[in-house]
C-alpha cells in the first residue's frame, strides 16, 4: 500500500525520539481532531501525540488506504493499553504541499 510521505511518517514515528520529525509532517496551521478535542499547530500536535503515546502505548498498523473527496483515508488496526484493544480506527488526512493539514481520528 502506498501512503503519502507525511502519512507514512504519522504511522512509523516512534515516541519520544521522533517527536520533531512527527511534528514536521504537519503544516504549521494543521488541526487534529481526536477524542472530542482539537489540537492546532505543530507544538500542540506533537504534545498531543507524545501524551497519547505515553498514556496508551499504542501502535497503529495501516490496513488499507484510499482517496475520498480529496482526503487520504486510512483504516488501521490500533493496539495498546486501552479498553477494546485492538480496534480498527479510521484516520482521515487532509494534505497540502506534502504535509498534513488536518487529521480526524475515529
């Protein structure tokens, strides 16, 4: 399965050592929607990701990817320390100029 580079970085980055590379995959004005909260901008997105990794120790393995309405939609198996693990979640990425501009996790 071929994923855009920024989306691939999202799934392959390891915490905490790849925090800066992870944040660099996002545009400066990017927005992430996850668990009913919104995180905007590189530093906030990096902090959200590091906190989620520390709390859930999760890993997401992409199962399939497709383009829908100009967005990259990835279904991934997520395993970690959370009720219902493993779970299949949908990650919807908006991209511009090779960087993630928007991410919805659900």
